[in-house]
């Protein structure tokens, strides 16, 4: 009746063992480290950079505890913070000899101090949020007006292309505030132009103005189009920020929308606000321009006398390149970029996809510039670098563009990644800035740990006093619940914040409630005169339905917080939902396994240690200890 088959005990034992293993890394703490990552999109950190780090530290006489290379850069583990600062200075001088033009980001970091055997099992500590680890918090205001202005400037070029394709003469296209004005001298041409623009630009609201020979079409963006542009600008900026902040090696950065036009950026563990600002501002802009290959032009430019409308850039191989200032296309017209291979030569290549307007412009440019070079530039902080400069072999139509030529497969992948990263869809300003020191974070951890520990102790003491042996079992099940919860958070690499600690404390109270229901149900069966073995079985069976119902309703509320909440609310909801799942398993399965081990093998059980069993008018003898 109260015996589990062997496989159930094995499942409980394995669960407890795995919970212990994946909880263990949280007690080893973190080691100071220095991370070297790329400061420019065209510079890659690879094995050579790792070897260079090792040589620099060896030359400076700095002893390290290991160097590793991952997608964020080269990370060097060090013994203490003094050695960490010395290593940072040495690496900064070696990798960035010119402070005005840094090639690499050398940042302080923290790495898990867990033993290698735990790391090999992918047992890693939980990430700590901004309020526990310290770091920087930014609130960015997205300039929605700037996004609309950018769209209107782009649309004005599209209108010129449309009217030229339709052979419709106009007297000029200009942007006046938040509207586009197209001037005509003939009413018939204006009417045809209106139909052509309406067909090609459905997002524009077009009205007619003027009279005589000063006829106008005034185009403004429809309200729904403005809303769509604003939403896209916000999403694009968040994506771009994610791409750039990854270079800092921040564990679980928080980048999320707040309101209609703001973005919250939280970087736990980062204390250098200036460097964080620099990373936030380092959003690349893609530009496509033509190369000036005329005889003697490059030599004149290198001599300090560049032809009008040109400027000198550097190719990836270090060769100078004379590029025209006129921008043919920007990254706004790029919808996708994927690595691939040239169908004819089977060489590595990048395949770009342009939107409809970009496809039309690119078709015209390539038709007029066959056998000439076209440069694809990445502009960062006002400085540009040439990603590639292929030769145009023929007119390219359809919006599918291939860039190739002396590219490796790795370079094709990197180029596609850079081009997909794109540019900011709208300018942003920092409207709020906060720095939380690591000492404050450590104090928050200490207070949170103490509150959870004393809460657990108070619950355990009450349960043992009130339910005796069943109270001991309930307390052990509660400890198992806490073990499972921490292990799950670590396994999922979730971020623990102060609201998360509050959710852990709440989970303890809710988990013990399940054991109270079970214990009280067993007492009821004993009061009704049922034998102890049968009372234990009935108590667990009949209490399970109530436990499941109450936890499901609470889980629904937690999922609602998870789906619709943000920031601290979402952090609370994650721990809360996981805690509900672990509490069901620990309060029902783990506690039942312990009770079965204690009482299940006693055939003639006459009493159980579950506290006083009261009957109306007298004390029940049956089941009382």
C-alpha cells in the first residue's frame, strides 16, 4: 500500500543528485578576468589574438589561471583584482597602441570559479541581475521623428525613380517638415503622377495643392504607416543593440522596450560607464558607393590632393581605395544577407536581398557601371571601412545581389553577419543613467540569502513542532524543493534578481502549504478511525487533487505575469513558475518516498508521529503518539 517500486526511488535519487550537482557551482563564486573583443566590425578575434594575449601577459610577468576563446572574445582568468587591473593595462597598451583609434575592447569581466569537471557537465552558476551583481542601467529615448524623417528622405528618392520610369516631368521634389512636396507645371502630368505614386507608395496620403503653373502634390505618411515605422524602428534598434552589446561579454544583458519609444538597457557586472556608452553608440551603418578607378586619381589622393567628391578608405587587405562620396544605397534597403557560394566559380560569396525600391536603384546603378568597382562600406563612429569592393560584371535586377572575390567561407559568414546587423533605424539619446556598485549588489545578495534562510528555518521549526516526524519529512521535502529550484535556474542559465529572491521565499511558503494539506488529510482519516497505513495512502491520494488545482490556478497567474510583464515583474514570474513545478514534485513525490521508507515496510503499524489527533469530546487513541 505504501511502498514505491524501485524505479520510483531511483528517479527521486537521480533527481536529488542532479539537483545537488547543478546547484553546486553557485557556491564557488567567480574569478576576476579580462576580456579582449573586437572594437570594429571588420576585425575578428581568433586563435592569433589568443596567442597574442598569452605573449603579452608572459612578457609583463603576469601569471594567469587560463585563457579561453569563445564567441565574445578572448577571456583570461586571473587570481585577484590587482592582477586583473595590471593585466588590463598591459593588454590595453599591446592591443590599442593608438588610444584615439582603438582596435579592440579590453574590458574587466568575471568568470565562474567552478571546477573543470562541473563545467564539463555544463553545470554553471546562475546569472545575477543588475541589483545583485551591480552594473549600469540606461534608459534610451528613440527619436521617432528622426525615424519618420529618415523614411521620408528615402521615399523622396523612390518618387524620383518612379516618375523617371514613367517619363513624368516634375519641377522638383523636396521634403518640407513631415511632408513631401512634388511640383508640376501641367495638371495632366500631375494627375498621372498622382496615380503612379499611389500605386507604388501605398503608405502615402496624397493631396493636390496650387493652381496655374505652380501645381503640387503633397504627400504625408498615413497614421498607420507612421505607427508601423515607429514599431519597426524600435525593434531594429533593439536588435542592433543586442549585436553590439554581445562584444562586452555581458552575461544576460537586459535590452527591452519600455513604453512606445524607449529602450531599457541593463548591463550586469559592467562598471565602466564610459565604455558601455561607447558600445551603445557603436552601431554600424552600411553604405554602397562607387569606386573611382580613373587613372592617377588614387595617387593624387594619397599625395593629399583627392579629386572632388572622393575620399580614401582602406580595404580589408590594407590596400587604399578611392571611393566616391555619393551614397548609392544604405543598409535601410537591405532585407537579408546570407553566406553562400558563387554558382559559377564555387567560391565563397555573400548573397544580399534588397527591398523593391533598393532593387530598382541597384538595377539602374549596375546597368550604368558595368566593369566598374562598387564598394560596400561599414561606417562606425564616423569612420568607414571597406567590407568588400567587387567588380560589377553585368546589370543586376530582381533585388538579389551577390558579393564575392577572394573571400574565404569564414569571411563570407562574417560579412553576411555584419550586413544583417544593419544600422539604427532611428537616433537615440540617453535620458537616464544609473550605476549600481558591486558592494551594493553583494549586500542585496546577503540580505536575500538571510531572509530565505531564516524563513526556511522558521517554517521547518513550526512543521517539526506541529507535525513531528511528518514535519521532519515535510522540511526535507521543502529543502529538496529549494535544491531543485536553484538547480533549474542554474541549468537554464536564468538571471536571478531581487524580485527572483522574493519569488523563492514565496515558493517556500506555497510549497509547505501542499505538505500541510497532506498532513491534515492524514489526520482526518485517522480521526475517522482508519488504520495508519490506509490513512497515509488516502491522505496523499485525496490531497493530490486539491494540491494540483491550487497550483494550476497559481501557475496561470504566474504565466500571465511572464507573458505580459517586463523587467522585475518578469524576473519574479520566471522563478515563481519554476517554483510551482518543483513544489508539486517535492511535496508529493519526494515526501511520499520518504514516508514510504519510514512507515511503508511496517506491516502492523499502530501509530504514526503526526502530532495530536483530536476527536470531538476526547483525544483519539488511534494514531496518536
